[in-house]
């Protein structure tokens, strides 16, 4: 989980006096273009997330390593979505979440789904409840299959019911059959749900 900082990748500062660098989307040896380095506060992550608190605590190697504002520790998160972790950390640090300048015609639902997965993975569903409730409401009129997947990940039955109802009843949206080819939807919705939706639709 730990690694050395790569000077070729620009540092995104989320906490001005941060003592921890999250190396997201790859490892220090990776050649991927979407790797990000995020400067964050370990105290905030430890306080709010049990998933971060465990490895950064005294019983693990990462927790025993020294870290400070002048010499931040580096932690690798190679399997995580870079933008989702950046969004999640900005929410935790009470920062404004950047608009990624999407064209107005495009949906924010894929971004919210990736964020929902990160929030669930790091056990922050309760901590960020108001934020993700607002996000689900904001994208409620967008691609229902992605909204349904995000609501399912966050265990939000009302939003899930509303999204699946639009998904099956409104012919303007992608069909259940077509959604089976959508990697993000299939990854987070169990196969039995597609069977149930087919019977409704």
C-alpha cells in the first residue's frame, strides 16, 4: 500500500497542511496517464474512515511510518478510480468539488456512480450521507441504469426504486438487454436484478 512519490506526476493539494499523499490509480512504477497524487490530511481520513484508520494505525507498517507536513507519507491506491477518490477526499476535507467542465449534454451519472463505489469501499456511506443523497437527487433524471447502480451500491432503496421504475417504463432510456453490455452497470448490479427488471418491463 505504501510507495515512493513520483516527481513526474503533479501534486493535487486537497489539504494545505497535509501529511499524506495518496497515489491513486496506479503504482509508482506504472505508466498510466490517469494516475493522480493527492495531498490529504491523515487525521481526517483516520477519524472518518475505518478503512483508512486500520492501516494508518499503530498496528500496521504504514501507521508506524513517520509522516509530517514537510515529509508526507505516500500510500498507493492502485485499483481506485482517480477522479472518484479526489471527489471523495474533497468532500471529506470540506472543499469545493471541482466541475470537470463536462459538456452540458453529457451526464454526471457515471461520475456519481464511481464516487458511490469509493464511498462504499471506504466505509463512508454514513459520514457522507447528506452529500450522496443530494447527488442522487441531482442526477435523478439522468441515465436510470447508472442511477440505479449508484443507489444500489449506497443501499438507498427509494432512489433505486425510482430509477428502476423509469428504466423499465420510459422507452427513451437504454433497455435492460442493452444494459447487460454496460460494464459499470453489470459490475455493481447483481444478475438477479436484471431478471427481475425484465419481468417488470
